[in-house]
């Protein structure tokens, strides 16, 4: 069994997988069948009252040259969360990650992360009038923080691999000149390191362009901030 960490310290280490596996809550992403198994996300509450998200998987694996027989995708996501946090990319905190293989059946795997308190999907912020309420100066901060988080990820050669706008979360605090915009990235189970930073950057930025509703002017500004942080231009943006 692979384990990262656990908040419920009163639970013996060897029992933590079952402890978290047996937690139940509201489905925020209903189990779907893919990659030879099932994967879904539930909202649960920790023993300290902390809101948590539990990605629960059965037989949900990926294969690579390092893992030709398959490895649970939450373990790849765990690797990405740890790697991106080292690069100061804002991502959810890991509470627990583990996987068990039943010799008769399939992998069971679990990734539990803390809620991004105060954050919401960036599209919800737009739809709720956040841009109009806070003004264009704050919106520039939003684009700049998004660009800088993406650039730090890519400079570390990490490619998100599924960077749809729904995977971009935002928290805006304060007003006027004291306002602060913070971006966080979620759903990193397809994240992996590429041979070069430019490959990671090109893939993700083009994918984000296709799967977002930024206007031409906003996209141009995002790219300006991105290339300033990345240190070079990306062809095709």
C-alpha cells in the first residue's frame, strides 16, 4: 500500500486506507467507467470538521513504460501534487493517498485532499459578475496569477494534460488596491513530466485556448503575462 499522509492521527497507519475508504458523502463527480475501472469523487468531512474531497477508484489505471501492468491514476496525481507544490504552483493539499491490490480482484485506490476554501470555478466567478464587481485592474491580477502558476508548472516540465477551464479555480479577496487574486489548479490525474518545458507549455496552452471562453483580447493579455513569466514565446498562441 502506498501512503502519503493522514490528518486522522489517531487511526493506526495500517488502518488508514480502510478508514478513509469507508467514509461516505455526497457525490460531486458520479463514478464513471473508464480505463478499465471506475472513478468518482465524494465530498466528505474529516474528524476535525475539515471539508475534504475523496477520489475513489476501483481498477482505474494507466500504463506507461515504467508501469506496463498498470498503476492507479491517483498515484500519478499524488506525484503531480507533490511536484507542483515544490514549484509553488497552487494545488489542493493531500490528506491521504493510498492503493491496495486485491490478489483476486482489482486495484482499489483513494486520494483525499483538502477543500480549496474560498475558491470557486473561475467560470462561476465570471458568471456571478465577479469581473464587473471588482473591475478590470483586479481582472488583470486574475489573468496574471493564472499565467504565473501555469508558467511555473511548465518550467518544471509538468504538463497538466487536461487543462480545461473547469479545472481552474479562483479566490479573490479584498477590494480595490488591496485586492488579491489567487489561482489554483485541480484534477491532475493526467499530469506528467515531459522531456522539455516547451512541450508541456505548448500542449497545455493550446488545450486551454480550445477549452475556455476567453475573449481574443483577454487571451492576448493572458499570453503576454504567461510568456513574461515563462521567459520565452510559445509558437501558435
